[in-house]
């Protein structure tokens, strides 16, 4: 399957990000190159775009898409947790703009062999980095019932997390669970029929939770956003697109902290923390337009948060 992905909030993101048209910009979640390509259209030939992605298919697809852009493009197959190390290796001290698009690509969701989808049968995998050691099969078949409950409850915000964890553990005693279709059947049995009538697919939240666990998505987000803020030039801008409440809460709180001149407890009479704001951010996130939602319903939960380095 060809790598296909509709970049969410593309125009809003690049307009908010671009300042110096000859500067250095980092796309920490390269995907198919949609945002990077839109950036390149606004930049001068002297500019540089660095694209990070841990998915080899994404890096290959984006490199093909970007091969004729006028500015310099540097693709790097690496997780954005290594943003600082990547800039150091390239001899770049600070960037003019750094962006994160935290959604799973349509290609990953729609390719059964990647194991992300609860709507297509495939091997239980869910690794964004196909060289990664841990996959969804490992999580489903080796985690304790308590740990499965924790990740499904915390990362999936799933009401029926206890029943789902119990049903998974019971089912795997008969035979290992190796296919997405098998896991979907188990989840449907665990979720009461009445609860399956309305709302999203009954497996959606559990699949989200397992994907987050496999790829350590939330564990690295706060540190990555902080690193991005540190590596911006004065006036350089950060942009973060989130897709579910957990990652948006982390992004919002991290950006709020970076924009605060004091992080002491509210009851402290005098500031003793010494913290100083490094960003200026708006409290209100940007959401997709009605036209974009019509063209791409998967964008409905997206939120864009931006701000300049002070």
C-alpha cells in the first residue's frame, strides 16, 4: 500500500510556525511529509527542514515527496525523543520552528500488516518503529491482568477496562492472542451489549491504550516538548497537534509551565522557584474547520497549540 496520509491543520500549522523564511525548521513527526512539504512551499532555498520519524516507511515516502523542494531537506529515521541529539549531530544549535503532529498516520491505520486497526485483521503489532523490540502481542500476552487494566484504564480511558483485562487474560490461557481480529472479538465479549450500541467502536479505546504503551507515546512527550522549547531561537515558534485528551493534557500543561514566570504552589507568599517563562502561548487551541472535517473525519479530535520563544 502506498503511504497516504492527510495532514491535519496543515495550513494553520505552517502559517503559525514560519517566521524567518531562510531559517531551520524541524518536523518531529514527519509521516508522509505533508506538513514538511507545506513548509517548503513557504521557505526560501536557503532554508533547512529536518524531518524525524521512527517509521521507515514514512521516511521513505516523505523523502520521495520532498526530493524536488527548493530548500534543503534532511530526513532522519529516529524518534523525536532524540531531538536534541539529532540537532547536535547536525551542528545546529537552535531552530526557527519545531512542530509535532501526534496522530497515527492513515497509512499505519489502514495497513493491516501494521496491526494498528481494529477494523482490519492483521498481526498484533502496533509498532511505529518496526525495529522496536516490544509489540502489541507482547503486551496482550505477557502483561499481568493488573497492568492490562492500568493501561486500558489510564491510556484508553475505558469504562470497561477491568472486564476487558480479565477477558484477555482468560482467553490467552487457551492460546496466545496473535491477531487484531481475535482481540476485537474478546473486547466485544467483555463490553456489555448495551454499551456497544452507541459511541465509538468498542475496541477503539483499548487499541489506543495498547498502541500508546507499545510506543511509549505519553512517556516521552513532556520531555520532547521541553527540549523543543529549549532549542528554539528567540522568536522561534513551537506547534503541537494532539488527537486525544491524554496527550493534549500533557501538551497543554507542559506549554503552560514553559510560559509561566513562577511555578511555586499558589499558597507560597514569595516566589522561590526561580522559574522564568521561555514561551508565550495562547490558552485556546485551534480546531479543524468544518471543511477539513468533511474531507477528513479523522481530524475531528485534533487540537493545535502554538507559541513563540521569548
